[in-house]
């Protein structure tokens, strides 16, 4: 993972123990890739443009996605079907490259 750490994901999702570390790493990688795809920018580009740091809203969006996908392991939820969880899109939108 380029943006998040396993420790951050576990703290954010209130997960104890190491049983699901491999799954959490995969979910973290996927969340980072989804945010990069939504921005239409690479993480290297974003980090370079922000003085070597990942903007906090983007880090938070990655954590939101990781937690959402950890808690909702199916393709859809019977409650709410969205492409991105509520709030994640708003956190990402200022960083989207316009075509």
C-alpha cells in the first residue's frame, strides 16, 4: 500500500488480532486503487503536487472505502447501492483531474 498502513486500517475499522491481515491488505490496496482511478491521477502525481504528502481527505476516503468493503463483502448491499460510500466522493472530488 502506498497511502495507508495496515495499522491505520485496523484502527479505523476497530479490528483486533491478525487473522484477517492478508484480507485487509488486499482491501487497502483496492481502496487506494479505486481512489486513484476516481481522481484520474496516480498517487505519485498527487503526492508530488502536495509537497510529498497525501492530502488528508484522500487518506480518509481510502479508509472509508476500506472499512465499507470490509464490512460489506458482497457485491451490493440491500440497504444502499452506491458506487462510492457516502462522503467518499465528496472527499475525492477536489482532486479529480478534469479531462
